[in-house]
């Protein structure tokens, strides 16, 4: 099933140098579209849209998480106190 | 009459019509409500506000929805109490406590849900929903019951039964979700995309958030039309914290109060402190965390408005302070013992944050301070269950006197 997700990647330290977004596009056949980003010394984040089969998106995000990338909904947490 | 002109992206400033939208199509930035302040200034006055209802709707000129009695539980206009006991304990001459734990469902969430539900009806929704671990669920379920709306409340399945009772009693459709905190977040985002509901903190979030401006308006009015020198408020998503300040600034902009010089201080618990940690590390990038705090109502690891909370701190020359996990209950007890107010963990975080700000000299003894108490302790009694320690006696005066002597003896030796 085709799907689109809006996510925020947060990278720490060494991961800033990793081409994570390129690799999820190449290895998982999803289309990535960066909308906003901020990279500073030691930390950075990228807000992007990912489009593809839901299973491919899930695998791509799972792989990013396994590298140590923090993956969150682009709009922030929706579960409130 | 509404003075709303549009929605606008807080990042790229693109404008959108006043609809159930919360994210900019271009940059995925959050949307906020844009008001015509010239139009508000023409009609507003202290007298007009004072002649309004004793609820948050007395500030209707500044809100994005019309007052709708159908979903009105009379939220807001809660007491602002001049502190004596706590002020003396902390060495402050002018401390005020905004006791928002006495709202209809016992938290400040009644304010945001009041505005969100009124707007939802205006936009044609018959169903409201939320994802919550407590207070928000109670507020949504209560207002839906009052207004005859359908309510869907999503909760993590590992939530203690006591925490959901306050919502379940209003008979919403309650959905308990297995999985991690991240799983619950993700499912709720997907449900909000797929169902034609007003998800109060998702697709109607711009309107919802503005309900918290009334926490600023009310304090300014109750202080005799002035903003305090300092505000100390607990923070989770950062939305309420930013909106308190926006409330002060809107009153200033429309001529209701004089120049605002309030320093805004955000309090978080150690186990979930992404905003305060970013502040203390001197950066504006929020590093999301996995929440692990006894102050459960503040447990938002990826705060939607965290960056904007940091900007408010910067603009107001304020700060952020972290309360240790083992101090949270101490703060709850301190407020109860000195002021007669029983708050939840978030209040304990705020009280101990205030204490730290005084100890470190950020707040001076002769400055005016308002500390916001945003939720009621009766929902989270397990946090302070150890206070229950009655004198246990046989039914005789002799037994009573012996027990009293023992208690007084033990107090003297402490």
C-alpha cells in the first residue's frame, strides 16, 4: 500500500557525516523530499517527506533507527499529558 | 465577533485559510492563528473584559472561536492566590499562585479544549479526539459529554487505571493501544490523517493552543492589569509556556496593560527535560528524549513547541530549570503543606523549579512572581501515597493521649 509520512530525523555526532537519506532512497526504494533542516556542531535535524510502499517506509525508518538516528513525527509528539 | 484573519506558518510565513489545518504544506512548519490586532484594539477595553462571563470567554476578542454554550463547562477564571506560607518558606515578598487545578476536569487542559471544541463545532465537526496519558483525555471526554459530541480518546495500554478513570466516567470511546510510546504517537498521527474528526492537538492545534493565552490574560487582569516580573510554569510540549507570554504581549499590544517585562522560566523534570536541557546547553536544537519521569503529565519527549519555548525564554531574558525526579513529590507536598493546594507532579516540578530559581538568584526576593499550578493531585495520588500516616488508636481517650505523646515525642526528636 502506497503511503506518505512526514518525519523528523535527529542526528547526533558521527551520524551527521552519514548519507542516511541517500541510502534509504537507494536501498529501500522510497522517495525522500527534504523540507527543512538545521545542522549544527554535534547535532542536526532534518524534516522530510518519505513516499513509497508502507512496508518499504517501515523498513527504511527501521534501518535509520538501527544506525542511531532518532525518528519522530514531524509535528512533534501528539500524546499529551 | 472573531478577529481572526488567517492561519500562518511559524517558519516560512505562508498563509492559509481558517480551516482544520496544523502543518504548512511547504516546509511542514506548525501553523498559528493570525489576528487583526487593529480590529481588536478598536473594541477591547478593561471594562469590556470585566463585563464578560467569569470564564475564559471574557477574553473572546482574543480567541479564535466564538463562545458556544453547547460545549462550555465554564473553564478558566481560576483563583490567583497571594502566597503566604510558600512565599515565606522561599523568602519571596510577592509570590502568587495561579491555581488552575480547579478547572472543570481539574487541569488547564479544559482551557485549550474549550476553544478547540468550540472551533470544531464552527468547522462542522461532530467528533473530537485526542491522544493522552491523562489530563487531556479528561478534558476532551468531559466537553464532548457536555456538548453531545462523539469523543475518541487514545491511551497507552500500560497507563494506570486510576489515571483514565477521570476520562472514562464521561463515556467516550476509549482506545487502549499496545506498544511503545513511539508506537502510540505514530498510530495517533495516522488516525488523525484518516478520520474526519477534530483531533484537538493535531488538526485543530492552532486554535487549541490559543486557549492557553487566557492563562496570561487572567493573571494580568487578576494582578490589577499588569504582568508580573517573573513567571514559572511547567512545560511539556512548550505550547502553554509560549502562549502565556503571547497573552501578556497581546494585552500590551492592544493597550490593556503597559510594557511587559516578564521573565519567563520553564520548569521540567529530569526524566523528560528536552527544552531545559537545550537551554542549559545553550542551543536552539531540541534533542528528543524517551520520557521517564514521575511527572507524567509533562512526559513529552519530542515537544512540538520546544523551539518556540526557547525563543520565548530568549526574548524575555528568562531561563529553564530542571527539577530532579526525587524532588517532584517534595514539591507537591511543599505546596500542599504551605498553601492548601494539592497538585499533580507537574506542580511539584514548578514549585521546586521556583525554589531553585530563588536559590540561584535568578529571582530576587522583592520581585513579583507567578507560579502556574496546572493540574490536580487527586488524579495521581500514588506519587505522594507515603503521606498517609494517621495516628492509629483504640477508641479511648487514653489511647489517643498516648498516641499524641508518642507523635509529639518523635517530632521533637526529628
